[in-house]
């Protein structure tokens, strides 16, 4: 007979920290990527778009394996990190961040790119005609009009990071306080037949996921709703 353990608050705190870091990095990396995808006239832009979307269809264990190889001790990145910090990247929180950024990239880029593409081209042309730089046009016109897409990208990438399992297990393992996230904690509880603890933690994720979907669909409905005539 096993003793039912309580909720793993350490795993929850680590997961929230991971998701926050991933969202912050994805905003910096994903926004210019989405801008390029939305406005690029390169005929092979779809190739870049396919690479960005690859984590959507690639099995998490496959992606995790390649990330593990790319940051391993024998890789250039792994050796550079070892010289810089004195320890490897694999099975560390930093390694989890790298893997999660790659895995959640399309969840940030695609909603933002779609929002950028919906911006009226005539507004961008008018801004250029008035002498505004590309940066000012982006800051004052495109970005405010695409704020719903930015919000959706942040919410989806945060939620996706919170629910990761395969990539986290492959790259981070299961080190309490270091790489043990909520999804791995649930798996451990089930393996130990601690179904009560697993159910409580899973219920938290279920409620969180539902709220994420409510917020996302509400934002999209508002973005697509027609403007009422005056």
C-alpha cells in the first residue's frame, strides 16, 4: 500500500519558471520571424515557414533526441557551454529552455504571422508615403493592430510549455528541482500508484488548459468580429 503524496509545488514552480523564460525568448525571436514570414516576397518563404512549423508534426521524442545530440558534450554548442560555465547543457534547466523554445516556436510564430498578414496593406503604404521608417511603421501601426495575435502567441506558447512531456524527458531527464516539470511529476505519481496526487496535479493542468482555450478563442472571436456600423 502506498502513501498518497501531496501536490508537487516544486515541480509546478519550476514549470512556471520554464514557461516564463520560454515565452520571453520566443517573443524576442518569434516576432521578427513572424514579420518576415508575413511580409517576405521570397518565392521559397514557405520552406522557412515549414521549418518553423516542423515541431507541430515531429514526434516530441524525435525532436528531443536531436536537441540532446545538438547540445551534448561532444557537440560544438555543448563544448562551448562547458568552457563557459564548467558544466554541460544536457539534463539542465538551460537545456530545457533551449529545447522548449524550439518545440513551442510555431505556437508563438503562427498566430503573430497571421495577425501581421491581416493588417491592411494600405495603412503600411500610407505610412511609407509619409516618410515613416520601417521600424516606426512596425511600432506604431503593425504592432498595435496585431496585439491580439501577440496575446494568442504568448498564451499558447506558455500553455504548450507547461504541458510538455516527451521533449522534457529526453533533454532534461527527471531531476527534482532542476528538470522535473509538472507533466513528469504526474507520470511519476502514476508509476508509484499515487493516483490521488496524480489526479490533483492533472486537474490543475486541466483547468489551466481550459482557461487558456477560453482566452484564446475569445481573443480570436474579437479579432475576427465585424465592426458595427455607426
